[in-house]
């Protein structure tokens, strides 16, 4: 049996990095912190608007496509899992398997903007735009901001993949791959908050 992991085989978890070591680099964590602060402010706006217009938020959620929201959630979670597997296999010294997982993560991640575009088309066909009420104004602002951050993440995946293809990462040095995974997981976490706020709890 080949020692390389395949996409249908979850890699074994190698020994954990040294205690106290933070994956990635300081720069990416500054970016992640700024991202969290930005969305914390936007979530405050969400709760203020919701407290002032509770009926609009209750009725607005019923008009959104929960199927679209669920598909985007599955794409984000699956892509994050694949990228985590890429980091794990690299730590284990399986470079080719790490590359395959990263390619899979990119393919799934690219499904997010496609799904978002389809959702927007569905919204517009049902008369839902940014001027349809306070709920939809907040919804578009938050989800478009998330799409921007996800787009940066996708560009980051492409960059890391390009470096990975030319042997830019090794078992001893794959900080760039870890930084990408950290950012993508952070973007994933934010979507997991946005999803129930607009598609379920509202």
C-alpha cells in the first residue's frame, strides 16, 4: 500500500507541535484579530438593528433561501477540513498527500462564491435586495463583507498552492501553510456565526 494518503483517507494525526507554539506567524494573527474586531462591530450593529426592528428580522429570515445558506456552510466546513488535513499530512512528512488535500480544499472553497452568486440571483428573482428592509440591508452588508474576506482567503490558497507545487514547504518549515489554514478557519468560524443569525435564529 502506498504511504501517500488519498483524498478518501483521513490522515493519521502526527505528534502535536511543541507546547506553546502558535501555528502560522504573527502577521496572520494580526490580520485574524482585525477580522474578528471588524465582525464584532458588525454583529453589534446586527443586534442593535434587531432590537429595534424585531418583526422585520423575524419575517426577513423566512424569505431567505436556507438551502443556499446550508450549502455555503457545508462548503466552508468541508474546505476547512481539507486544508487542516493538508497541514496534518505535511507535519507527518507526506508532502504529496498535503498537496492533494490543499487542491481539494481550493476546489471546494471555489464553490462558495459560486453558491453565493446563485443565492443572490435567487434573492433578486424574489424581490430581495439591499433596499428591501433593514433586515436585508444588514444581511447584505455582513455577508458581502464575509465574501470579501473569503475571497482573500481563496487567493491565499492559490498562492500557498503555487508555493507548495514548487517545493516551498517542508516538514521543518511550512509556516505559510499553517498561516493559510489559521486564516481560513477564522473565516469559517465567522460564517458559522452569520448562518444562524440570518437563516435560523432571526
